[in-house]
C-alpha cells in the first residue's frame, strides 16, 4: 500500500512538473491560435492598424463635446462644460424642423433605394443580351462617381430660371415657368429624385452580385415544375436576396440621423428660401460652426448622431432577430 501511494505521489509530481514545463502558448487557446495561424494574423495587422489609427484613436476627441473648447488651452485643458453643448440641438427654434427633415428624408432614401435598386437589378438580370445588360448597368452606375458639385450644376442647368425646364420644356408642353430655387414645396421631391438617381447604381450592383450567387439548379427545378418568371422571382430570387436587403437596411438605419452633406448643401445652392425644406442636422451644424466657430457644439452634435445611430442599429437588429433569427447581423 505504501509503495502504491509513493508511486501515485511520484506520478502526480511528475505530471505537475510536466504541466509546469509546458510552453505558455500551449496553455492559452488564444496564443495557440496565434502561433498556429500567425501568417493570417500578420495579414490582418496592416488593416487592423489602419482602423485603429483612423477610427479608434480619434474617439478620444469626444471629450470636446463636454468642454468649453478654446484653442489656447487645447482640448485637454479647456474647461468642462458638462452637457451645455448639447443644448444647442434641443433649445434651437429649428430643432424640431431639422430633426424631422433628417429622419423623413433618410426614411424615403432607404425605402425607395431598396425598392428601385431591387427592381432594376431583377430587370437587368432578366435581359437576354448580356452586353446590353452590362451597358445599362454601367450607365446607371455612372452618376455614383460624380461629385455633388457636378451634380449640383447639372440640376442648376435644368432648374435655373433660364435653364432647360423654363426655356425648353415649358415652351414644348405649354406649361407655366417655375422659380424652383424660390419654391420650397418642390424640393422634397427634387432631393429624393436626385439622391435616387445618383446612388441607385450602387444598390443595383449589390443585388446583382447576390443574384449571381444563387444556384441555377433552383431555377431549373422551378422551370420543370412549370413556374413562370414571376413565380421564380417571388419564390427563389427575392428570398435569397432577403439577407442582402436586411443588412443594407440595418446599416442605413444606423445613419438615419446623418445626412449626405453634399446633397443638402450643394444641390439647393445654399438658398435661404429653401431652408424649411432642405435644412438637416449636418447642414445646420456646419453653418452654425462657420458662424460661431464653436467646436464643442459641433462635437456634441456629432456624438449625439453617433449614439442615436448605434442604438438604432441595435434596435433594428433586435427586431429582425425577432422576425427571423437567421437574418440578423449579429
């Protein structure tokens, strides 16, 4: 009995010694993974460094939102202002108007962008002449690469009092001329159409890529069962594109409190008469910053937009998870 006990003790001691001599990287699952796949981690090092430097380090600057910033003291030694900077957004007379404009415009952009991009993608995919399909896709995608300055002057050439509409369309169709840049009631439609025209090409490319990834055997089986094109789109194509639609919608909802600055600043040509219909949070903050030079206020507005967008993404993802758990982002 004594011998067995001694043997067990020696074995246990030897085992503990062996465990203690085991390399550190073998004890940690993370370090083991790091050593095993070191080539992959080295490939990730450059993009991770880029993201960390450009996106995470600047986040330290959010403290400006809570300070009465001045250039002489810098953002570290400037006096604290608490939540005073956030009052700018909520105490302004135009706060409700610009918030309403921002949300409603983005909702229209999201819904119409999704619907029309999907319809155009389905239509282009059904074209038998692939050369013409690529040609149409390129033509639709081209405006996406134009700057808002160029687009603004194209719109100006069409809507100016001496532009194409008032000098050509009015005479051809015997219509009344319109001073577009002094009529705010038309601009919600103009901005939605211009945004749709410029950005729809990007959405089409995403959905065409999704359609290209669908196995053709599904369509062959549906054809053998007697399904027509409409039925194939309804029961095969669209269900496979649902994950793409969900992801793009959730991402866009994260920016619902942000606006495309070029669209709302350049297209109306900064006409004061159009402010009730074209003023959004980003343009309002920019104009206030130019006027007052208050960096604390603009930082508070940017932080407010980011926080609202973050929680909007979480809420949208949660709702999607309740409806269909497999389509949620995370």
